[in-house]
C-alpha cells in the first residue's frame, strides 16, 4: 500500500508526527518514505511493506496528513500503474525539460563521441533546429574487446562545455560502472554545471543488479533503462523497479529491439508495439531507439528509410522519447556509422516525427470522442 500525503506535509508537522506514530505501531508492517521536492510543492509518498491486506483503505485515507491511499500489486510496486486512475504522476522534470507519458522529446546525437569538432557540429545543428536534448556516448561497451571503447572521462569536459555553449539541457550518456557516474559528476562540477545528464543503462547491463542499485541510490540524475535484448519484458520492467526501489523514480524505459534473427535483415526485431503496454503497466515515459533496432540506412522503393518508418510506428503508438544516431560524417564514425543519419537530414527527420506525433494526437482525440466504443 502507498500513502500519498497532502502536498507540503513536512516531517516536522504535527500531522506527520501523528501519522508516523501510528505506522510505528502497526504489527508486521515496515515503511519507507520517499520525498520529491518540486518547484512549488513537496510531495511525500510512504510505502507500506508487509501484511497490508487487512488495512482498510477508508481508514488509512482518514489518517492525519494522508490525501490518498493506493493498494499496490506485487509487481512493479513503485513504478507500476496499480489502478486505471492511479493518481501518482507519470512524469518528472529535469533541468527544465519535462519527461512524461503525455509528451515527446528527441535525443539526436553521436552514438560515440569521437572529437570536439564533430561534437560542436552536432550541438550547433541541434540548437539551430530548436532542440535542447542530445545523446553523446563517452563510454561504449563493445562485444569485440579490440573495438573502440569510447574516450571516457577525457571527453567529458569539452562535451559539457559545448552543450552549455549551444543551450543543450540534457545529454543521454551510457555508463557501465559506478566510477563513470562519479566521473560525470566531477566533470559537470569542474565545468560549472552547464548542462544535465540522463544516465543510460544499456541492454547488456539491464540485469547488472548491483549497478542498478547504485544508480538507483542517487537522485541527481534521471535514468534511461534500455530493455534487455534477450529477456522478457517483465524481467526488464523489474530491472527498472530495482532503480525505483532504491529511491530514484525518474526513470525512462527504452525499447531498442530484441536480439533475434527473426528480425533479419534489421539488426534487431523492432518491439515498438510494446510502447502502449509499458505505459499501461507502469507510469514510466517510454523511449524508442530506432537506430539500434534497424541498424542500417536501408530505404524502401518510396525512398523513405526503414529508420523513419519505425520511428513513425513508435511515435504513433505514443512514444515519449526518441534516441537516434546522427553524425557529421557517418563514414568516419568510430561506432555504428552505417546506421547514423546525417546532419542535413535533421530538419526532415524532425518534420517527419511531427507528422507522426500529430497523427497520435488526432487518434487520441478520436478515442476520447468515442470513449465507450
């Protein structure tokens, strides 16, 4: 069971103290308090763990300081959507950018940072096209031990400084070890915090439970968790729950295709039909990664890239974030050049996404017009 307190109920208030006194006396019940300080309100949730079946909802909602009580299932206790009208938020804000199940953000950028010139070219074209988010890979886990592993902490200062120069507010950046998180924190501090970072947990680390716990314990950076490429959706959603259970609720769930030759000739089997499934089961915004799903710049007879088609499929299904590879010169890219789009293609890509998003919004309006159909 989750108790949602009246906004701005603080720990030194009499209502809070009375509530804690009552909860302390409940037999077989433990609780965990989670606070989120928003721009104007303090929001507090109390998670009751143990034999809560005998607790009456009406009575729990009548306790001092309690606004609502939500009975939860065993699965996805923190991030799950436990009733159709679950009152808990399905969005969060970070560094001035809203991430929610009701909007869409585009993270176009370099799969792997190679040099300052390419980073600056990417940042500039993003700014010129009204974008404030990007992806920049500093740490690159690779199947081949001899392949380029990323520049790591050496590239962080100039990536962050250039982001500040061009008004980029959030950079999605994969990490594979807790030391990477510390290096990002230090580089941001040294450069004056010119931008923000969304930590990315890649598909290979979806079940690296110790890493998930460590990343979940910090609440400065939001997290993009990619679905594991060889496990079920349920297993991947439970990986997201690891993050939330440790305290970090600012999680975006990423669909990046399933590793199977059933998707040939694409790199992976595109799984964007699961966008509405994840939104139904949880309160997480959902990201799609068309670049790693398709893996090539192949186009159909109509001249449209397969990547563009699968982006449209995901966006029309309600995706909230797009992680997509661009590069100033894909032929010289150190990682995944064959799937990268070029900088002159960015305006077209953004317009094409806008068409798909408009189609989703029209479908949503139509559904609201016929709610009982």
